[in-house]
C-alpha cells in the first residue's frame, strides 16, 4: 500500500514529516523492512537531517541559497531554475530501515520535505516494504 500525504508549503522551507512516516509504519503493521519516502515534484525534495536544532534548517537554506544563487543567465522561462537545481541536489526520496517496528533513524535525525519553490500545495508518498 502507498500512503499519500498533502502538505501546504511556504516559499522555501524544510518540513519535518517524520511523524507521517511513523504513522504509515504503524498503520502498515510491518515489523522489519524498509520505509520509502518519495516526493513527485521537480522543485522539492526529501532529505534526512538533524531535527533537534532548528538553526540547522536555517543554515542549510542559507547555504543552498549561497551555493545555488539565481542567475540572469538561466534560461528556464518559469524563472525557478535554482529550485530545480536544489531539488536535484537534495534528491526526491529517502529510504529508512525498519527494525522491530521502528524506523532506524539516528537520535537527532528527522525526515524532511524540502520546498524550494513555494508556496505550493504539495504531496509526498510513503511506501512500507516488509522483509
């Protein structure tokens, strides 16, 4: 079964969706396997990173904007080339091992939906596979 979730985003931001992965895992009843989190958008992505200090997310957004600035030479007519680059850099999915009914995330890790071109009404999918 595929679990579908909707999320409304701001212009740019990281949204902690770890609770949605845990919810899908609980509903699935799977004890051991893999959790796949997938984003079907070309200007958003999925990543795993620290969820304890919100400054990490701010620092990451700052670094992305410094690393991938908007440039007048970009030819994409929608004007959101940097969002496409950031999404490709981050990636569209994450895989998390499931053991004894728990996601094997590190102590400080969380799963994030990364918006680079909002505000938008987005969706993401979670698939739980059993061993």
